[in-house]
């Protein structure tokens, strides 16, 4: 009986390929095209309220032949509230299309925003020995909506793509060799739709180390016979009792110095209007990027051509020394025809 079962199973396995072949039908060109069109990759990303955090990003201005440069720092980067769907497709013309879905209330905090920390800077400068750090921007808070955005990596080996994608951008500053996007092997076209709902920036503050030093110096100058470190906790911050002593001498606390910037720009918005001039919509940004090899004199570098930026810039409040001095609104912004060249020196 067992032998019979084995024979039956073997026969079924052997027959399976032939049974499958029985249902196959030839595919014509149209059907093949439909099948190919369904290819591609979709990536879905959910960034919840807890968000994504980065402690520090450092750009060091050094090279293999020159290590004397300092650094620029971004600290305490926190990205929250984003549901992102990305698509990747290779077009029939050999170009790569990267799509990104609409995003609502994307929130980005950098530095000390919200009082979550007093030892970070949105943008800081650091000496090459790592001992001296000074603050440029205390905090950045951004809330933005982004519409459907598409980026194309255009395959210029296909000559027809130069016309089909409108690759006509060029750069000529009258000094070095001119460059044209159409002469390269690849051009990147980015179409971005964005509405900045709220952007807050605090500038020219103090790092925690600078604030502590300033407070300690102020205490030493205002408290007769006092030793600066007597008024500071082990972490270098004034405790409540000593803060009262310092207050009588008019010296700010370290927390006040690190959380308060000299200049604050609040509720910055960037958007556009529909044809009726009153209905708000996303601002559209289009640009073309290409690269050219060779030395600087030969035109080498990365080029960014602004095809268009249209919108309205609205600064809700400008605060200097904790006092509001007004607001600014710039309407009808239309930037096109500007090309930037980026290269090392």
C-alpha cells in the first residue's frame, strides 16, 4: 500500500509541469506592455509622533591635504508626523522616476525648540581643535505640507529625452568654461510642491558652555567676594536659591541665555495663490541639476538651475531683544532663470 502511495505521489509531481503548461497562452506585445507597466517599487514610511531623532550632524571643512578647517553642526534634529509613500519606476525611455506622495503637517525641529534641551544648537560653529563652539541659530521649528512630488533622473544617452524633458538649462558666468545640462550623461529634474505653514527661527544665542561662563562671570562681578562656581550646581546650571541671588544683581540665568535668542523670526509662511488671488495653494518649485567633470577652470562642478519658484513669503513676527518690531510680507515672488554652480576650493 505504501509503495502504491509513493508511486501515485511521484506521478502527480511529474505531471505538475505539464498541467501548468496547459493553462499558459502566448502573450502579444500589448499584453507584454501592460505587464511591464506594472513593474516598480513602492516604499511606505510611517513616522509617528515619537519621530526620528539625530543627535548631531557635523560638516568638517577639511580635506586629505588640509586638516585645519573647523566644523558646522546641526544638533538635536527631530522629525515627526509624516506618512510617506515613495514609488520608483524605470521609464520606457531609460529614465528613472522617483515619486513621493502628499504629506500633511510634516514637523521638523532642530536645536533647542520647545525647551526640550538647552545644550544644543540648530546651527553652530566649532573650531578645529573642538574646544570652541559658538551658536549661529538657536532653534528651528518647521511645519509644512507637501504635495505630490516627482523627480526624474533623465537618461541623456537617449537623445530624444533632451527635447522630451526640456533639458535646455545652461550656465555661463563669463569666467570659466560654460556648461550645458544637455551635454551631460544625466540630468535630474525635481518638481516639488510645498506649503510652509509655520517656520520659527531663533538666531544669535549662546551654547550652554558660553551661557554658563557668562553667568559665572556675572556672579563673580556682582557678588562681593563671591566665587563664581559657588553659585553653580555640578552640571554648571544655577539652582533655584542661587538664581534669586543672581536676580538681585541683574545677571541672567544660563537657561534664559540658551533658550532666548537675540533675534527671532516667528510664523514664517511660504505659499502661493490660485488664479482668483485669494485661495491659498502649495508653492511650486522646479529645478534641474546636472554635474560636469574636470577642474574648476574646465567647468567642473554641480549645477542647479532654478526653473521656477513662485509664491508668497510671509514673516508673521520679527522679535529683537524680546520685543516685537513688526512683520514682513513679500508677494508675487517669481524666481526663474537663475543657475548656481557648486564646487570645492
